[in-house]
């Protein structure tokens, strides 16, 4: 059974290249750089907005966290578990 793809590839191998391939890499790099430049300029406003929003959100959350931590009462090591102290458990009165 003859595979059509194999036949086409064999024919293509015998043909000469339709263009010079010695500068192919340079051409590809130049086109990629051009596309990257267009893409980076196109998304600049969106990037600036995202950075600004992240900065405002970070400062806001950080400020609220710092304010809450500054006004919170310092916990005592004995206040949290007064009912579980051995003296109250051994006494038997509740």
C-alpha cells in the first residue's frame, strides 16, 4: 500500500528550494522582535493599570492590617485557658 504522504515527501526532496535559507534565522528573529515590540506597546496601558491597582490594593490592605495590629490588645498567657488551669480542674467545683 502506497502512502500518499511518503510519495509527496519523496517528490519534495528531489526539488530545489524555492528561496535561500541562509538568512532564515535572521529573518525570523527580526519578525519576532517586530511582533514583540507591537505587543508590548499595545498592552502598556493595561500593564500600568494592573500595577497601579496592585499597588493601591497592597498599600490599603497593608495599612489596615498594620492599624488593626497596632490597636489590638496584647494577649496574656493566662487569659485564654483560665478554666483549664489544674487548680480549677482538681477542685471539682464548677
